[in-house]
C-alpha cells in the first residue's frame, strides 16, 4: 500500500528560518544607517560651531628669528686683564659708553717712560736751541767787529795815502797798511762764508731736534691712546647682543679679541622659514603677521631666498613699525604669511571631520531635533576658520564633530 508523505512546513526548517530573519535584520539596519546619514537626532553633548560673517585669510605657517641689518663688533685694541664689567647682554648703550675696564701694568710703565723721554727731549731741544742762538750771536759779533775794523782801516789808509804822496812815510809802511786792509776784508769774507755754512748746519741740527721731539711726542701720544683704550667704549648706540668668549673679570684679553656685539634694534627684521609645499605662491609684498611674546606685529616680505634648503624656503620680512624693547636679536619668532585675504564672507570654525584638501565637504547642520547632512563648497582655509562659498547660511549651526558613530 502506498503512503503519501506529509508535506513539511518551511517553518519547521530552522536553518532557512534563521537566514530569513538575518536578512530582514540587515535590511532594517541598512535603512536606518542610510536615514542616519541624512538626518540624526540632536545629541546635547555634541559641540556646535556657527556660521558667521567675517574675514578669512589663507595663511602659511612660518618660523624663524629676528636679525639686525645693522650690527657692529667691539674688538680689543690693547692687551690687558679685565678689572670690571660695566654692561651685560641686553643692556641698551649710547655711543661712548663704557663696556669694560682693563689693567696693563706693563703699558703703564711704558707710559711713564714715554713721559720721561718726552720731557728729556723737550729739555734737549731747549738746550740745543740756546746753544745755537749763542753761536749765531757770537758769529754776528765777530762779523760786526770785522766790519768795524775795516771801517777804521779804510780811514787809516786814506790818511796814509796822503802822507805817502807827501813822502812823509815810506813805501814799506804804506804797503803794510794796505796789506792789513786786505787781510781785514778777507777775514770778513771768511766770516760771512762761515755764517752761511753755520746757518745751514744749525738748520739741519734743528731738523734733527724737531724730529726727535716729534718722535718722543708721538710715542707718548700712542701709548697714551693705548692707555685710553684700556676702558672699552661703544662706538655707536644699540643693544649688547652678546659678549665674546671668556669675557669675565680677571680674564686676559688679547689685542683683536672680540669683546661684544652691538645690534641696532631699529633695524631688526624677521628671517623666516616656510615649508616648500606651502610656499609655491609666496610673493614679495605679502603681509606677514609675526608673533612676539603673545603680541602680533605686521611686516611685509621684502626678499625671497632663491635656494630651497631642508625642504624649506627662507624669506625676509620688514616690520611696519618699530618693535618694542623686548625684541632682541636672534630671538625666535613664529609667523603667518597671509597669501590671500577676503572680507565680509561666510565662515566657520572647521569641524573635526573637515578635510582641508577637498573643496566639497559634507557638514552636519542642526535643523530642529536633527542633524542634516549638507553638501558645502568651501574656499579659503586656515587653521582657525574656513570660508563657506555655498551650502550654508549665516547663523547656521554645524556639528563640530560627527553626530553619529562610524
């Protein structure tokens, strides 16, 4: 006898039932997630950022140092031991202000010897001058006497000539008288010749005396100048940036050693480094905002170094206004180069999920009790704000973080 098997219900098959239930659950979950992407309930703990009107600037981060365009070095002009320091790094100085004092006993002895030699040469000069005057006076007296003798002899020969014609005196006596007159003229001629040579000799001697006197005076002046240099003075105004090596009381300073460097604070400029990837559109004249001790100072780029070193570009920025006294040479600074700037545009603080590389973004805008995924077009971007070109309105509130778990 044939038997017809009973038809089994599919509900009786546990495996098939489980598969169906799993499919339904996955479909429900997918639909819920899709709905969540477009709208999510508001969580009171999610921070919000608001769309406002304001300025937006595209900036490139930079860092560097303050460098003086004008600086000078104080160098030791004499050797000595440091006896006292009058100024230290950071001190603002004026021209002629003392930085330090040196002592040099050997230089002091040389100065005393030079003073003595100068006094000796002065005495020698005066003594030799008096001797020359005496010799000149004696020679002048001898010439005057010779002239007087010639005058008397001429008168005498005139008388003897008359007597000789009258044969009152003999020829021999008349000849002797003439010979004596000739001798007197010859003597005067020799005295005059001696006077010329003596005057030349005296002039040469005076030249030697003058040279010795000037040499002694010059040596004294040079040593006196070195004595003055034992007190090191500034040659210009500025701020002491740094002292040389071993500038301490008791240390020996050699001639030519660096004592200090002076910088002019009015010539400080910012030398900044920018990552090469951020510097493709950097140009001369761009505005730079430099941070110094929590304060911001504006500057303009005046030079861009042509070479790239360590994947960085170096620029130089000149400040608009004078920097405060707290600005020092070689001081580290951070800055932002303003590449573009827009005024009175929609902007907001970038949410955590914001991607700065994409111009099209999905922002989650609060609408009532939900967050609605909204496509937004962005423009200029910096670390503080992002420009909104389309997709949002002023006053909109945007989730600062994802309103749901991924």
